[in-house]
């Protein structure tokens, strides 16, 4: 499972010019689910995201998590994070889980995130053509891969 986490002052998702999810201060998470992802991958990545200390403390040092700052969370499924660009110029998405596998895992991630932060998580719509807008705060952008936990 791969995730791109962006600390935002605001973010939103639109489908057909209609806002379907939006947050103020918090994290925008783009989540890519692979064919070989397990419940352990989901557990690891979700805990890592909500506990990551990437918000400023009173001294301006990134030492607070989204839980510490009572941040919001917007999670968007993005299969293209699983792209392989090893050969040629056209990415291969063979590692991305098929929708019938990925969608239930994506829905499980929302439930897990809500349990961990004890509030509603905003989302996009699985499989939809979405327009994501954000104001990246910092900017702070972090890449996580549950298969490479270094």
C-alpha cells in the first residue's frame, strides 16, 4: 500500500463540479492499493499516518501529529500510485489492485482512520473522475510504502 500525505490548510474533492469532500487544517491522503496488500499493510500505514508528527508545535518545530492538532483527514483512492515506470514511457498499473479488491480495502481504511482519529473522515468517490484541490501547508509532502518501511 502506498500513500502520499500532504499537510494542508484546506483541501477538497469535486466530481462533476460538486464538492463531495472537504477539510480545513489536516492531511490529504492519496491512497494506492496493491494486489498483494494485506490487513497488516492497512494497519501499519493508517497508524503511521495519524501518528506522524508533521505539524508545528509552539516553537515552530514539526513535533505534533494530526491528532494533537485536532486535524481533519481527506482520503482519496488513487491507483496510479502503484504505477511502474521501469520500462518505456507508458506507466504500467499491473501492481494496482483491481476495483473489486481495492474498493473494500479503501472502505476499510476509512473505517480504520475514523476509529483512530475519533471523527468523520472526508473522502472522494472510489473509481470516479475527481478534481482534487489543496493548499499544501509548508509545503509538507511525505511518501509512505507499506512494503518498504524504512
